[in-house]
C-alpha cells in the first residue's frame, strides 16, 4: 500500500524564519515528493543536495487530507 503525502516547502521556510517564504506544495508518492522537493530546494533556494536535506524534506512530509 502506498502512502500519499504532500510537502509544503513554505511551512519549513516559515518555521525556520527563512526570508524565502516559499508557498510551493508538492503532492504524490513519498519518494516522488522527496525527489521533487529536493530538486526545488536546490534549484530555487540554493540548498545543497545531500542526505541531510533529503531527511529534512522527508521529516516534513504531511499526509494528504481528503476533501
């Protein structure tokens, strides 16, 4: 069984008092979301693609809410 997740990068930016104020939300399977959010963090926000960033992204995942 797969787990649906969404990653709100803006939540991480605001929680860490970052000036980035990103509002991007990514939804999909966990591995897809981690990969896409990591690519976004690197290309848009200048982060380094490493195990620490991927773990931070994974730790910030939230289960999708059905509407």
